């Protein structure tokens, strides 16, 4: 059997929500040195596997735990319990401009972000024209990215991420930003990655996009896994509750 690209095993993530902080020695002494807080479980015992060479969707309402899970997948956050195993080279794009320095130009940020993702300068130079052409920001490539629109940020960041040729690509709502032309490029790129045996984990609130692109889907609800399986079946169950 083919080894899964990603194994999410009994993952939980807890955040502490503070109502009152001990901001001074006096307040600490008056409260017995205790801050007032409660635990919030953003994820609770979530388990599933992402098959290799598939496009896998994460769906759910706002606040369901999707973004927290993505950050755990991208190793930005550590689970409070459980484990996540990724089998292969991974690239992630979760936020607009993640990994970009606002004062540097688009050209400089391509080299900076590419190196952060593990590419050599020679590799980046060889793929530079392809990255710029895919992003569609040719006219602004030597301008500071702080002057870019959010759409330009996402297009350039996505272009760098997919140029790494990762085994696993984790993306959050990339198709919600950018014009129709860029969205078509993204869809074509996802299908190309699938043909080449790469795995994409995609979060989107657009059920049409998820149905069109994804083979399997995991549905999160209030931090718990409600269902996982073929995209059409899970989407149908989810939309009945919305």
C-alpha cells in the first residue's frame, strides 16, 4: 500500500484565554500570583490520513479549527497532544505575504522566500522567469512589496511556493484572492501537481472549488472531526447543516 502523504493522529490543540493578567507585583500578590484564565480547545482528538498524490480539502464553518490545523500541519504551531507525520518535502502558504519582507522588492523576496523554502540560489535563478510569469507581477517585480495589493502578494507567494516542487503543498484560501485568470492558473497547477504525484491540502469556503478540485475532504466542526471521505459525500453532509 502507498504510504499516506500526511498522518494526523489524535491531534488536539489547547489555547489559554486569559480574563485577567498579573501585570504588576501588586496584582500578583492580591490574586495569590494566579492569572484568571480558561482553556479553549481549538482541536479535539482529530485523526485522518491524506493519501499521497491527491488533492485533499479541509472544510467547516469559521471557528471550526481549520486554520489551527493548517498551522499545525505547517509546523507554525505544535499540537498540545497527538502527532502529525508528513512524508516528503512540504511547502506552506497560509497568509498573505508570509515570508516576505515588505521593504524588499518582489525580485529580492523571490530569492529570500525561495531560500527559506529550501531552494538554492541557482535553482531560484533557473526558475525566476517562470515564477514571475505565473504570478503576473512582471511590471512591479522591482518595486517594494509593501506597495503590492493583497492579490499581488498572494500571487507572488503562491508562485514561489509551487516552484519548490514540494511533495506536499498546504494552502489556505489562495483561490479567493486574485482575478479569474490567476484562479485558472492555480487550478491547472493543482491538477498538474496531482498528475505528477504531489499532494495538495487545501482550505476553502467555496464548496464549488472543493468539489471541483478535491478527491477527499475532512469536515471540522467546533474543533472535532465530523466526517472524512470522498469529496461529494462529505460536502453534501456539510451543506445540509449550513
